[in-house]
């Protein structure tokens, strides 16, 4: 494998790992929000969803590769 291919493969693996971690974090937020809603804590759930949306806005580089 050529060095440029190796570098490209390593970059893709790193991006995949970042995307997987991002997905895992979003799934955890969903579970936490669901728990808050089940407990009747609607304000807390809404606050958590707003924080999640802010996190999503800040993490667009994980979803959309730039560069």
C-alpha cells in the first residue's frame, strides 16, 4: 500500500471512530431525555434537548468532512 493510501486509510479510520463516538453520545442523550420525560421532568428534558442541539451544531465537522 502506498504511503498516501496508508495516510488516507488512517484518516478514514479516525473519522469513523469520531463518528461512532458522536453517535454513541447522541444515543446516550436520547436515553437520558427519555428518562427525564418518564419521570415527568419536562423542563429538564427540554433543557437537555436544547443542549443536544447546541452540541450537534458545534459538531458538524464530525458529520460533514471539511478539507
